[in-house]
């Protein structure tokens, strides 16, 4: 019988089987496996199921900074960034991103909140009907509808230096 060590030994004990069964299940990708990697500034933990990033009870990827930048958590289901009950990616600096089926998407607020800026997405496209779809920390605002710059009741882009640009249906108006 082949000898098994490390994580495979724990799988064998949990499944009450021998190394051949564990090796076969692992080879077919039917076990949830956590891999740990180390880099100079971070440690990364990844959970896989059937050779795809996947985890239902927490983030499938956790990056832990060893130099004080915090932890970044990313949720995956069947290899896609996906989560219904909260942000898919939570950055150590309080940034957040919401995804649904691997596309930026959120109905009840901005899909991206990072560095003081906010962006509204609907099925992967910049989109917001009741205000600007992009608000950055410097005061710049952009109005987008269905992935195109668009605004009828004013400029579609307001720069932080009071300059403005008018756009309708993705076409700049001069």
C-alpha cells in the first residue's frame, strides 16, 4: 500500500479509507482541498473543489498580508466570483466589491467601494438611474446607463475642477 502524508492523511482519516481512495478522489478533483502558498509579503489560502476555486462556508481565497496591509477575502462558487449575501471581495483597507455570476452587480447600492470612491454596476455594466454611477473620492462624478455615458438633464461628467462634459447614449455632445 502506498504511504500518505500531510493533508492526504487527514482526508484518509476523515473518510476512513486508504491512500488509493484518497489519491483517486484527489485526482478526480472530488475533494475540497485547501492550498497554502507563501510569498515575501503575504500568505495565500485557496479552497478548490473539482479543480475550481469553490467554497460555500467562507471565502475561497484568503490573502493575509505579513506587512500590515490586512486580509483580502474573495468568495468563489464553481470557479466564479459569486455571493448573494454580501460583498465577494473584502480588501484589508475597507474596500468591497459585489459580484453575481462573475460580473460586478448590486441592486441596493454601489458594487464597488474602494479608496473613498463608489461605482454602481448592473450585470457587469456601469449603470445607475437615480444619480451618478461613478463617484470618486476627489469629487468627480459620471452618469452611466447600460454601460454608456448618458445624461439628459445635465452634464454626464462633472470633473472635480468644475469642468463638465455632456454625453447622450455614449456619444459626446459638443
